[in-house]
C-alpha cells in the first residue's frame, strides 16, 4: 500500500508543477481529486480517514470570504472600481500607483485571487480605451495583490491555512507581516515603473481606443458588503473561532431581497475548495506511511528544518515556483508538525512574496494572465519574469531582514 500512496502522491505533485498532464485537459484540481478518489478506491484511505484529513475550518473560512466577496461583485463594485482606477490618473506614474494601492489594499481583506479575477477584465478595457498598454499595469495588479495579501491572515489561501494550523491571532499577524507587505507593494511599483519606463503607451497587437460604457454601482449592496467586512474585523477581536465569525457574516450576506443565493454561490471558487480538500487527503495518506515524520527527524538532526531563514527562503522560492505556493504550503505543513510561531509568519510572508517571481508561481498571476487573454491582451512568461524576478527577490530580502531583526526567525 505504501507504494500505491507514493505513486499517487508523486503524480499529484508532478501535476501541480506541470499544471496539467500532457495530452489531457485535466487541471490541478482534477489531478488532486482523482488522486484522492484512487486513494479511497484502493483502500489506502477509508472514508473516515479521508474526512478527518480535511481541515474544515480552513475550507469554511475560504468559503465564507468568497461569499463576502460575491456581495462586492454583485454590487458591481469590482467592475466600477477597476474602471475608475483605469480612468483615475492622467500620468502613467500616478495610474500605476493607484493600481498598486487599490489591488494591495483590497487583497489584504478580500483575498488576492478573488480581487484580480474580478478586476482584470474591466481594467483591460479601461486602459485600452485610454490607448495605454495594459501589460505593465496587469503585472502591477498581480504583484501588488500578492504583496498586499501577505499582510493579513485572510489575504490569500495559504495564509488562511497557516493561521488555522498555528492558531494565530489576526491582529498580531498583521503587526508582524504588515510592514514587509507594504514594502513589497512599494517594490512592485518601483520595479514595474523602471522596467517599463517610456513604454506605457499604445499596445502592440491589440485593439486600442474601444469605448467603455459606465458601470452601474448598487450603493446599497456595496454598503452592506462594507458593513459586513467591518463587522468581520470586529469579530476577529473577540474570543470566537475565526471560521465561526466568517461563516456568520457569510450567512447574513445570503439573506437578501435583491441578490439570489444561487447567484452568490455561483461566484464561489469551488475548484479551489476542492483542490484544498483533495490535497489534504493526499498529504494525509503520505503521513500514514511514516515517511514525512522520519524525514523531519532526519532534517532536525542535521539542522535543516525550515525554522531558519537560510532554509526557509530558498524552500519558499523553489516550492512556490514549482508546484505553486498553495500546494507547497499544504505539503510543508502536513510534513512538519508543530512549527514555531515565528516560522509560520516567515512561511506566510516568504511563500506569498515568492509567488511574484514567475508567472506560474501564484494563482493570482495565472488568473490575471488568463483573464487578460480573454480580453485580447497577451501577458507572456518573459514579460512577467522581467518584473517578477526583481520584485520577488527584493521583497523577500526585505521580509527576511524584517523577520531576523524582529527576532521571529534566526538567520
């Protein structure tokens, strides 16, 4: 049975790295789900073990935040915001700054993947209408969304999981990670400006100057979403399990006379939730073999646990840009029981910022590229890497110094 588990585990994470298997249309979510099904079918896991493997508080927090974000989307806020941002500033420098601030700020509260999914199409249209090349602004959108999401425990899926595993406090997390996240947003701005300086004008190979109709904004529904967000932040100060707080707010959002619950649930990223659940099962099966525990013991004896920056930084960089930062964090936490609090902050910061390095390094990057392509704008691997490599390396260096100076991690 160990051999079966190892084969399925290896195939799963090979699929995470490739994105899909050659010749097949199955994606990362499908690969992980099929692996979990085969583990159940072969008897490597029984039904009880599979259910016990899933970290439901993490799933519930993700689900609740997606429903809250659906309230914003249903009000027209994301489209309205993206169009206003595209029309906000006359100079490219100011426009770039607005995009970085808006994307980073929203991603800290509403999760980066959701923000870029909603904003990319309308931002493309607005920029093309102004005869500006959307590509540098899209790179800034993805980079700032990743950077801003590093600030909070609900900014991205991996931070949510890390917070649940370590039972971290929301506001303490913000105090530790907020500074490096702000610095990373500044690095995103400066990097994109320097790399694309003098080339923010008319794009090549796309239709520019298209007219964009005004986007209606339902202020009542937006006010409801903002009030719910503020209520959630207040609940985070109380002695209430975070998943309870998020689900409570999501439940209130579902009670509406104007927005159908079917429509709100249709905006939930069920693929991401299934990916999480399936990876939990695959990692749990590997844990049952005893191999991860033995490996951790060997690493601890050799002094190579990722509780030091010398190990954590390259591990985060390699993991995030091979199998992706979400699968990398799930895998590491499954193999490394009871990591110290400082290492959890380091993992959250470094795995998130490392996602800016290459286009496949972060789900937010992939979403921006795919949504832009649907709008007629091609954002290539090399174009992203020219900004992504310095963005990631500089921001990770700042974060590493911050963690070392604050005594959170040893060098």
